[in-house]
C-alpha cells in the first residue's frame, strides 16, 4: 500500500515548477490532489497527468490572494474527495528591488501571496480539521494531518534586494511554529520547508529580459548567467537543486514517518545553512 493512499492533498501553485513536482510526487504515493495554478490550462494539464497515471485530481484555478480563493479551494476538495489531510502552501513569486526603490504595493504583494494567503487557506480548513479531529478522538482513533508551508533561505537568513520577500518568508516560519502549537492537540503536524537555489523559471540562467504578469504586476523571470554561476558556486553540493529534489523535502513532512515532527524548518538547499 502506498504511504499516502486515500489522503487528500491540497497544493497551491502546482501547475508549474516545484508545485507541479510536489503534486506529482504526492499523487504517485497515493494521494488525491487538489491542484491550483493562476491559469486554468497548466492546472488542467497536471490533473490530466495524474489521472493518466491512475490517480485522482481536480483543478482549482485562480490567485491565492483573491478574497474568495481560500474557501473555494478547500471546499472544492472537500466536496470532491471528502477530506483534508495534507496542505502544501507553495504558491508565490518574487518581485525584487532595493529598499529605496521599493514601493508599498511591491512590499504588500509579497506579504499577501506568501504569508496572508497561506494563513487564509489554513483558516478555511480549520473547521473541517477541528470537527474531524474531535470525531476521531471520540472514537479513540489517532489520525495525523500534515501542513507544509514553503519558505526560503531568504526567510531564514535574508537576501539583498528582497526585503519584501524575505520578510514574508520569515513570517511563514512564525506561522508554522504558532500553528504547530495551536493544532498539535488536533494531531496536525505543521512544518516548513525553506528552499535554497532551485532551478525553476524564476531562477533560470538567461541574459535576455523575460517577464510575466502576476496579479496585474509585471515581474522578472530568470537571472543573469554570471549571477547564476555565482549562486551555484556558493552551494556545497555544487549546483542548484531540481524541482524533483525540492518536492522530496516536502514529501518527507507528508509521510507517516513525520508523525512526531512538528514546528520544524527543513532547509532544502544542497548544504546551504543560514
């Protein structure tokens, strides 16, 4: 039997990159996946890939910062699959600038997507979790649920040009530790994975200007090749991580082996410690 057989997992930002790798990893281990992406097409593609492999999944497109997103995301999963077992708060992007060039909107956008959106999703799931935990306790059944919040080494150690992103990702650490204490009696393990340098479209090596639009904001994609090489040289393992390796760190916190681990932050960074 697969380790996550019958579990229902919610993964934000799972139409591309790390989130997609996480969704596929959890699905391959038996979980039913609620997939999310800003756009419908990539979300549907991941759902189709999971179903083609014999799994179950459903797509909920939209921005995690939308007022109605959290309730819609959680309720769709409950209505479709009947439960909440795993929540991975992965969605996000970077919008960098030195502090003297950064506007309030730029700072607020990072707080909204990386910190407030996960908080709202967890709050939306809280009623189901509390009721299910009470029922299971009455029946003397010990069922563990998992929350994995995604942070960054920028959140554990700061980064030049990312006062907004670093602040938000640092806040994720506090959210994780607080909910680990608040939800421990409900048998919910709440942990955090802080990524180092992972190869995605946000970090691809390029000297060409590439941008995308997120929530109406134009943000840069990729980093200059020389900067990419410099970052790679700082990593003890000598290279950036793959999205599959990033997903492996998340998976560790979703398995039964982590049932007595909560409130912790795992750095998946090839040996970087900040």
